C-alpha cells in the first residue's frame, strides 16, 4: 500500500477538523487508506477529452 502524501500530524488535524473522534486503531487504518483517497482525487481532478468516454456525452436531435 502506498504511503499518504500528508504527514500523520496533518491527517490527525484534518480528522479533528472534520469532527471525528477516532481510536488509535481507527486513525492507523484511515491514515493507510488516505493514500487511496489521494489517488482517487487526483484521478477525478484530471481533465479528460470528451472523446475519452463518448457514452457520457449528452446530445439531442435538433432536427425535430
């Protein structure tokens, strides 16, 4: 599993700011999963050409 790009202190700050009360075991597990979240955010933040996924393009027939 890849390591998160943020430090444990930064992660704990974000968890506290979100109002989460976590046990040490929960912090450890969520910190490990944070790297996957970072990867998902990076993938969602990448601009895509509309031709990448034509099934998501909405088109109407304007001839009627």
